[in-house]
């Protein structure tokens, strides 16, 4: 019997397997940041151990760094300690670090791909749950905890039980104006937040093949939000074209050898998945969340649901609690929900393509009175590319705040936070209670919805803006 | 990780059940970037009370904690184990441990010795009579011992074979993996040269 893509990649990385024990997997790339690594390094130090493969390790500062005044000392003492500690550890253990102020600094999941370090067929781990992003290249990529970070640092391997496999096939083409983000939000509402538990998911089908690498990263990024261990997409010409010429991409004969191997990384015709889901992209529409988990979503054209409409008791209670926290009335059209802050950024939607799309929609408009728009590039490179293209001027002219690179309001560990009761439309990936600041209310949205919402002040799509200009 | 064969130390009675990880170390103490120093947060809420058992001079050198049932429930934070170890504890005796706490303990080298509820009571009684007395936790023979003469306590404790093996040999997860280091080296030697590197 043939193998699925994920089984092929997995099997290529098994260092040791024994009956009744998890496999020992080799890790090709270990990404590090300031929040989950300090105790892992300290553990090495206490045990007198070294980093086994500093040449397969990369560190960047992203989770709690400020996006304003980044050339000044970090004001928050805990953040400052974490960042200083990362710098000391990287120095002591010989790990390459892109610190604040460096041109390659940025969100770890934006930096890996843009350096060309993320390649098909790799195993990639990081002490961050959205490591699944890298699966867009046909890699097995997943988040790990601090003690596992220490294990990978010391051994370049991880003990892992082989997950089950699932195929998510998305047929048809996305309609104009509907994005990868809408696709994945639709999927999560369809499966629920636990639907992927225990699986490595392969996304496939025409709609997936038609996505750009950025779009594929958005989809894989949110695999974790429906519980999957990892999500991946078979590499194809789109993948190769994206990688070619990147700073760490193979060149010459190495490139040819690499591509020849990458082309074998597809699920065999006769391979079997443990589970399959099929969706149709052509019926998808802009999609937004109304609740406090990413599976609580509706089409933008829909209404805040009535908790009574849920069959399961658990969903009903969940919806009631969510509406209370979100300050929403059942039946309210989503388009009438007023938004205080729009956040464009994060490892889900903070890449250059995302900023281009946002600028294209905002151009010629102003941010609505009573709403603020925060644009946070995923990395310094993205920021510089955007400035080269003049995108920052579009944002600034519209009245937006143009910031430095980092995770920022995605998780509110730096000063970019919502205040209690403040409502956001956010291009990030989590709408949990308090995720973007204590008491903050988050609606997850796509880039076009974020941009249009900033202009109208209520949840909107670009189609609403055309009406605005013609009226 | 240090090998654990047998330990004899001052035992302290913690006469409470359901001691959860928030009580072992409250969240506000988790900001540290090291693996050490968490002793200052250990049982923080209770240590404000001068009468709290750990504040009594006879227990200043305590290294064995004898607690009520359901010790270590709550969150999965490994800091709870670190805090106990940083304070100087080598072993915790209880009639029931939360699974995650027991797992974290084994990985970090803290012995979680599960005994019958009656044994906990006997040790508590013994410590009440002789504050500052020592208790021996012998991992090789899986026994706890306290006192002397006719009143001496000796009973067995439960620990799974695998955790016992790891503790006896001082093997943490990394140590276990490194017993197969030759396999890693072999694997590394056959990786294709075009795979990316950061340095
Ligand atoms: S942007 Fe958000 S999800 Fe992505 S790495 Fe940063 S905190 Fe995690």
C-alpha cells in the first residue's frame, strides 16, 4: 500500500523505532524565541549539556517585543528579562539570533519561510503552537513545550508517537474576494475546535492548489485551532518558485537534487487516510467569528446566532457564555457590530501579500472615526518591502498606525493590548477570552474584512466600500 | 539528573489533602527565566503564617514531605516540582498523587512515593511525637522507614518500574535518548547535504 505525504516525511526522519515505544524523530530545524526557551537553556546549563546542532537552530525575538520605540530599552521588566536572557543564551550556546533591530527579526513563523529555511520534507519544531504554519511547504511542523525544547536542543530529536492521518479536500475555486482565512475559519466552524485532535492533516484539492504560499501558510497556521497536531500541503511548482533564490535555499546542483526529492513528496494514489473531510470552496463567503473560540463563526452576511439553535447542550452553554463575554445580542447582523480596533498582522496574516491586499482595499479611504487600525508587519523584511512599495504611506494617509515587527496584539504580551470591553477585528488566529488583553473582545477576520471594517467601523467586506463610494 | 537510591532526611507533615499546583507555587511566581530559585514561591500563601509547619525551626532542614491524599492536582506546570526541589525536597510521600504531577516528578528526579493512607497517618503520628525526626525513603527496596525499636515504621511504597529505573540511574528524558546517541549520529551522517543550515 502507498504512503501519505505525512507518512513519507515522518518515515524519513525516524532515527530509531522500537515495538511499543514512540519513534525517535530527527528534527531538521528548531526555531526558538524568548518566551519558551529560557528554562530549556537553563536546564542544559544545570546538566552541563550543549546544544547538539546549533547549525539547525535559529532564534528570533517576537512574542513580547515592542512595536514602537524598539530602539529603546524594553520598558516591561519581565519582557526585558526574557529578551536579555535569550541574547545571553544564544551567545553562550552559539545559536544564531535575529534580535530587535536586526533586518531578519520578526515572528518566528514569518522569518523561517522568508529566509528559505523552511523547505519541503523537513521536520520543524518550535516552542509555539502555530509552528504548523511551516506545513504549507510540505513539512511536518508542530509546537512543543519547554521541556521538549530542551530535549531538542540537547539531542536534535524528539520522542513522538505517530499521529493518525486525515485528508481535508477542498474542491472548486474560492469566489472573488474570499481568502484562505475564510476557508480555514469555515473549516473550523464545520469541524469544531477538537475535530483534528490526534491527526496530521493534509490539505488538498483544487482550492488549496490555487492558493499562494502565503495563503497556504494561513491555512496550515490555523490547523492547531481545530486541534490537529500539524497540517501540511504537498509541495508543487508554487512552493518551488517561492523558495528559489531565498537566502538559505539550495543552489546549483543542490537545488536540482532538492527539487527532485521534493517532487516525490506527494500522497500515493493508493494511500489510505484514517479520516477524510471534503468541502466546496465555491460556496464559501467572507467568514467571521462571533464567539470566544475559533470554531464559533458565521458568514459575514449572517447574524449572531441564538444559543438555543445549538443542538448539543455543551454548545448551547458555550454560546451563551461567549455572547455574554462578547457583549453581543443573538440575532444582531454581524455587519452591524461596531469595532474599536482593527489589527492587521500576526503569523496568520502578517506577510507582504497580506499587507498588499490590505493597502489595495484601504487606498483612497480613511479609517472610520472611533476606530483605530494597527498594521504590524510580521517581520522587518516585510516592513521594508512594504515601505519600498509605498504601502506604509497608504496606511498612514488613511490614519492607521504603522508599527515595527512582532507578534504584537495577536497575544498582547507587549504593550499592544485591548482594554476591557474593547472590541477588535483581528487577522490573527485566536479569539479566546483575554487573548488580546484582559476583557478584550476579538472577532477573527480575513485581510479584506479587516481593511473594510477599518474604513466603515463595523464588520464589513470590501463590497460594502463600493457602495460607500457610489452613494 | 542525580541518581536516587535511598534518602534519609528530616520529614515534614503537611496535613492537607488536595494540595494543588497553585498552592504549591502560585502563578505570580512563575516569571523567572531559570530552573532554580522557585523555592521562594513554594506554598507562598501558607508561609505568611508563622505557625505554618515549614516555618517551624525543627523543620528548617526538611527534605521529605509527607502530605495528605491527592497531592499535585491542578495545572500541568513543571514549576511545582522545581519549587519543591529548589526548596530542598528529595521525596514526597502521599497516599495519592495527581497523574501529571507524578509524571513531572519522575522526569525531574523528585521521588513521589505512594503509600497506604494508614502509613501516612503513622508517620504523621511519629512526627508529632518527635518533631524534626528523619524518614528514610529507600528506592532500591521500595520501602519507607521511620523510628526505632518496637514503634519503628517500615512499609512498602508504590512506584512504577520505569520511573524507578530512571530515578535509580539518574536518567531524565534527555539521558534516555542519549543512551541511543549512536543512532542519532548514524542518522546525521546520511542526511542529504542540501538540507538547510542556519550557520
Ligand atoms: S503571531 Fe501570535 S500566533 Fe503567531 S507566533 Fe506570535 S503569538 Fe504565536
